[in-house]
């Protein structure tokens, strides 16, 4: 599914906004991540998300 969305975005210039409860998918498939968790907020690139404290917590320490 992610490849199809990426292809539509690339070939047709369509902006895609996706809501997911899977932080791993967001961290690896999205260009930008908005993460809301109770009173904590992160917005930035997926690379910065993986390095952030909130990202590390939700990704289990993963920082690739």
C-alpha cells in the first residue's frame, strides 16, 4: 500500500496526509511526522523523529 501511495505522490504530485497508529510505518514511509501523545508533540522530518526522545521511546530505541 505504501508503494502505491508513493507512486501516486510521485507521478501525480498529490500530497498525501495519512493517519496511522503505527509509529514504525510513519518513521520509515513518511516525509514528515506529526506525533501527538497526551501532552507531548513532535513535528519534523522522519529522520529527526527517529532521533527524538519521543520517537526513540515509541520506536523502542531505534534510531536508523
